[in-house]
């Protein structure tokens, strides 16, 4: 079992033909304090030990290996055991609510809970929005303008860095994306 944090650049996933993978995306601001998201960025995965009976070792306790059928139960148990926490400040920041605390404190809490600075998250979300618009049939020029890019080359550089494909590749449907 791998715990993976946020990615700030495109990566390739190599999967053998006979393997099956599944995952759970945590709500933004939810994390396991013993595995801070900032230490898991860009494929610096934490791999949990598997015991001889097939269970995983987490926080000194044996846990049933999650499956696609029981992942929600597994996550609920993590929350009840206080192994997963949620920082409500993250939702407030994303919705423009300003706290009366020092800016550096807010930035530090955001990185601790999310793994990347707010500005990096905004760039990633803008690229995702651009991909959705391209999939919806908008032209590259329309997407560049509506998604807030300076020009088409700016959009191209951003998408190439963040998702590994150009806007043309996304628009043609030749890119396989795990957004």
C-alpha cells in the first residue's frame, strides 16, 4: 500500500498488464499527520509494511488491507482512530475567507495540510479547468483567454509541465489523463 502526495509536475504511471490499482483521493485538507503531504510530493511515496497475514501495519497496529469494496470503511476507521485529520482552514482559504492570523502561519498550515503552497494548487486547478474546457470542445485560444493564461504559449508551457501534454494533444483526445 502506497501513500502518495500531490504532484506538481507530469509523471508517467507504469502498470503491468495483469495488475489492478485503485486509490482514494482525500478531500483537500485531509491528511494523515504521521505522513505529512509535503513529504509525499512528487512520487515520494510512503509504503506501508504488509504483514504475513496480508494486513498492513499502520501506527503500530494491524489493519485490514483496503479493497475497492471497503475503502470507505477503511477511511472512516482512520478518522475514528484520529489517524486522519482535516484542517478547516483549507476550505476557508479556498473560498476567500481571511483569518485574523499572520500570513506566514496561514501559509505554513496550508502546506502542512495540502503539501504544496496555495499558489501551486491554484496553478494545478487552472490547468485542470483548461483540460475540461478543451475536452468540452473549446478552441485553444478560447481556453487560454477564459482560463486566465497570458497567451497560447503560456497555456502550452503550463499544460506540458503539469500534465505532460500540449493543449492540442488534449483537444485531439490523444492524451490519457488521470485528472
